[in-house]
C-alpha cells in the first residue's frame, strides 16, 4: 500500500512539474516571438562603430536594413547597391547573418563596403527605444533607428 501511495505521489509531482515547465517554456517562447516581431521592421543606419554616419559618405541615401524574421532573411540598401542575405541564427540576443550579397553598381562616394563588412560580422543585438544596436565581438558595430 505504501509503495502505491509513493508511486502515485511521484507520478503526480512529475505531471505538475512537467506542466509548470511547459508554462515557463511557453512564456519564454512568447517573449522571443515578441522580440522577433520588434525586429521585423525597416531600420535606417545612424552610426558605424559608435560614430554617427557622415551623410556625405552616403549621398545616394542612408543604408537601410529590413529584417524578415519569419522568412529568416534580410534585404536593404547599402548606400549605393541593394543587398540581401539570410538569417543564420536568431534568439533573444543572438543575430547572425550569412550569405550577404549585393548588386554591383560602381560607387565612389560611399562608405558602403564598411557597412556591409560590419553587417557580415554581426553576432548579437539589442533593442532599445525604437533603436537597434548590432554587435560584433561585444562591440557596438552598427546602430539603426526604426523608420517604418
């Protein structure tokens, strides 16, 4: 009798524990989804390596970044050329792009190469007050403001 009582208590606590674990997992997934929805937008570049961009270096237009979290891809304007790529990894703070490619117009008055190089090396991100900060090696690499 004691054996059955112990087994039923053990089974009950396992079921309760599993239910609580699923609830926590579900709330964590909702937080991640909400973060992804906040990333899913159009962003305009405001700084490279913590320094505000010189609009003279981007006479054809400020670089943009459009993030499509559901489809796991990005597109944008680099300052002269359009570019596109894939999202390799994404989580609450991780954001890694891969296979970034751009059209090949000849551009002499732009800092587009620096922008695309930084974009290729991004490892993490932070969202704060309608701004997106992208990091490489724990250093702020690119900063954007929401424009959509």
